[in-house]
C-alpha cells in the first residue's frame, strides 16, 4: 500500500506552518544516547519516518525509548543495550542510511555492530567507504557478510588522526560518535561544520565529551571512558524551512515558518532576496512571500557549509522556473541531484542539464559524465502532470511544482516525503492547498 496525492494547483499558499527538530540532527542525537550510562531526553522531535526507524533500531538493541509525539519529546535509556539479530536489523532499517552511525556507539556499548546493506535517496553514490575507513582508523575490524557488514573491535576503539578527502557530514558524525569514548585523542581534519554537526557536538559535550572545533575544519576529540545522559532541544530543520520558503515564492504565496532560524539560513536568505522573494525575520520565525512583480534569475553553486546547501537546491529550482531570464545552477555535492527535473520538464519547465561544470570553479564531478549543472529559462507556465516521487527533496520539489501549476497533478510514492517532512499534508491543508490523499493498493 502506498499513498497517492492528487493536487489541483494554481492556488497561492498562504498561512502559517511550524518546523520542529532537524531531520539531519535528531536521528544522530538519538544514536548518541547509546554512548551514555544514564538516560537522555531529546526535545523538539518531529514526527518523521527517520525517527521511527531509529526508534525501532534502538529498541532492537535494548534501549528503552519513551516517546511523546504531541510534546515532541523522547526519553532514551541505554542501560540494557544488547546485540540484535541481523535479520531484524535489516527489516527495521528499511531504506534508511542511519544504521551506519550506530557502529561506534554499539562497539562502545556492547563490543560489536552489524549494519545491513544500506538504502537512502537515489541522488548519488553516497558511498559508505568513508565510514568504514574511519572505523578502521579507530581499530575496528570490518567483515563483509551476506546482507551486510559486521564490525567489531577486540581491543576497543583508539583515537586516531583522520583526514577526510571531502567534508562529508556523515563521516564527520561517525568520527564524533566513535571518538567520544575512544581511548586517546582524535584529530579530524577536513571535517564538515554544518549547524547540525555543531548541534551534535553540543549534545556530546552535555554528555561529558571533550570536543573542540578549531580552524580550517579541524575537530579535536579527547576520549573519555564514560559519558552520561543529556537533555537537549534540537535545532530547527532549516531544510524544511527553506522548502516552504521556495513553495511560497513559487506559488506567489505568503508563508510564515515558525521556528525558522536566521542564524542557520543566512546563505539561503541572501539568495532568496536576490531571487526577489520577500522576507520578514521575526524572533519566532521567518515570513517568506512573493512581493509581486518579476523574479530575478540567479547563478548559483551548491557547496558544503557555509555555502548554499544542496538540500535547498531542488525546491529553489522550481522557483527559478518562474524567474524572468536564464538561471544556472551548479551542483557540487551530489552528482545525480538533477534527476528530478525530468518531471518538471513534463510540467512545462524549460530546463537543460549538462555534464560540464557551469560554475566559477570546476568541481569533483567534472569530466566524470555526471549531469550536475542545470540551465533554467523562465518564466514558464507550469501545468499539471502525473509523476512518481524519486527522493525526499526532489519529491517535495515536485509537490511545489504541482501546487504552482495550473490543472491537476497526481503524485505516487509520496510516503518518501514522510522521511523528512513532518505532517506535510496537514501543513498543506493549513496553507489552503487543494488536494486529495488516498491509499493506492
């Protein structure tokens, strides 16, 4: 059974929505609870599929999880942590890539870990070799087995000097979660420094970890033998906030995003203003709106923090189809993130994708046969179409296009959007969208 969404577009979205804790932080903070010798409390937790997946995985490993969805609060008690059958891990992990981050904490807690073959959004290679190499640096033994990978550390994990060839968020989180209780000092160079990474460091520091963020993307962790619990309020989801911002300008609407943080979205806000979107920044959130008149085309490159985040790119491309002129977007983080544009072209958008680096600096995908640049000409009138949701951000971008389009669109596979957008259909309804949701057998 899967959900099907029928959207009657052409209606400006208007109203107020709230965003809670970041999808890119909350599951990792939940995993961090495994490192503690006492219960932890996490607040501002959204109701999304990734939280469900990690809850199941932690419970499989003996962690007691008490959840209050209404209050957005989790209490996690790791005192009875234990190994879990590999078949059950595989069944509960589904298409999530989160299980790889359980490895370090599980080794510290019970001496071993098993991760199934991993899924995730189809937006690029996203190899786990960074993770496995990091674990080997700490002294872990990695064994490939049918259906997954077994990881152990007969002599425990030990601090190491690690240099990442690319500032991968996931690999940086792997280092943090593994090094916090490893014996000795770990120095990580080439680290990711996204706000969600800094918030995870804050969680670990509350537990008793010794972590300092130095210059030039260097993070230093002094391992400690024991950590306690934490009480933490997760930072708001800047990616969801940016998605609603793009929806507001693409549909010529007006949306106040409660919880949106100027501090964590400054690069996005600058680009949004250059596009011609209206902004009103308040203490409790940000109002995003179409001020009338023409939108301006942009030349844009995605990059790691503090650059323009790759997760902001796809929703904004929909808005760029309504800009007056030619926009160029160069994707430098994930090589296959423009696959979602095929559906936009069927809806009337004029978008060409290219293998060349159409940016100021050639990126690592150049000369590698990846379509990682796009030229968007506008404004174009979008019309309804049928499409299947390809991935989380691309899927929400399709919904934005359908909401902005004249006519009826039918979206299948919308359950993918639940991975990172809390109660998105309730929010669409509150914003005045005209749609029907049904279960397709």
